[in-house]
């Protein structure tokens, strides 16, 4: 499932491609035909993102998309390709210089039109988003420090903190030296603030790079140049491999319906 950095990156890209232009909207698959008909001819005002939720604003209508496990966007310029398969939504616009831009959405968990009050209600159910400068982390701190749930579970709870997925969960806990099964109430305020600050740093870097890189150059097999995929993570996806810092075997277990990874030495 795409994590928050991907959704914020998409919001920026869609804003750059479509803002200020009227769109031709269609649902070749037919599952969003009524919504597409309402969007057809509307002008995109802006885009926004909160956690894993993406929003397009068209006058008084909000298009809400949650990609889920299988959703994906594709865009391009020129004549759009012939629609194939489960194409939920196609947006096409023509810029003043007659350049055609198209945007295709396939397989999302949610694709719906909402009113602004409905959007506000949806966001109110989410926790603060580390990628949003207007997010107040105090709600995150308070929820974690009062909780009997493991910190590895809390980080995956979108009502506690929005946008964090399995990769960031495993990696930020490694960088903080915290075992994922430790209860929230066992941590202190300094540790929780450190997690928030590190997530802001890592996720903003992910928005810019379009990929998740959490390792420091000194901990990579090749410390110079762009991080290779094999060097990108400390523990995520590395069960049974040696820890990059202490050489202990990386462990894995199911936690909050996903596999979490950690080092038993660096995260006691």
C-alpha cells in the first residue's frame, strides 16, 4: 500500500498538471460513471492530501481517492491510450497551448465525490500527518503515552498518526532504538517526539525522492552516491539478514496485520 509520501507527491503532481484547467471526466469501467458525469467540465481548483487520502477540489465538489493495496495513477501527455481493463476514472485536459494531459486511476479502494463538510468529517477521524505543517503532533504524543497498545501497532493506526505504513514503521523504530512490541505508555515524551521529528524528516525526503530511503551513508554497502535499493532500509524486508550496525539477525513477526521487522540488539 502506498505510504503518505506517495500520496503527497501525487497531490503535488496533479496540482501541477491540472490546476486551473477544466477536465473531461469519464469512467471507462463504469463503476464511477455518475461521479465522472458530475466532474465532466469542472475546473480543478487545487489538490490536497492527508495521510493516505488524496483530494481534488473542483469548485464545491471534492474528489476523494484512497488507493489501498491495488490502486495506482498513471499520467501522460498527448493522445490518451485506448482504455483497457478496470479503468475507474480518466481525466483529460487541454492547456492553453493545446497540449493534452491525461490522468488515469485504476483499482482504488475509494473513489467518491464528497462535500466539504464530509471531507472535514473524514479528516477529523485521522491522526496528525507528519507531512502537513498545520498538523498538531500533541494529539499523537498524548494518544501514544496513554496507550496500552504496542508502539508498532499505534504507528499503523491512521487515527493515531496518518500516512505511516509498514516500511516507515519498521524503519523509524529501528532508528529510534525501540522494539516494536513495547507499549506506548512505557515510552517517554522525548522518545515520542523523536519518532515524530524523524518521520517528518524521512517522509519529506520520500516526497522529494519518490522512494523510501532510511539508511545513513555510513551504514550502506556503498556509502557514496545514490542509495541502491539493497542499501535503502535498515530492517524492513531483511528478516534473517545481519543488522547493518551490529550484525545480529534481523527478526520479523506479525503485528497489526502486517509483518514488522527489528533488530533484537539495536532495539532491546
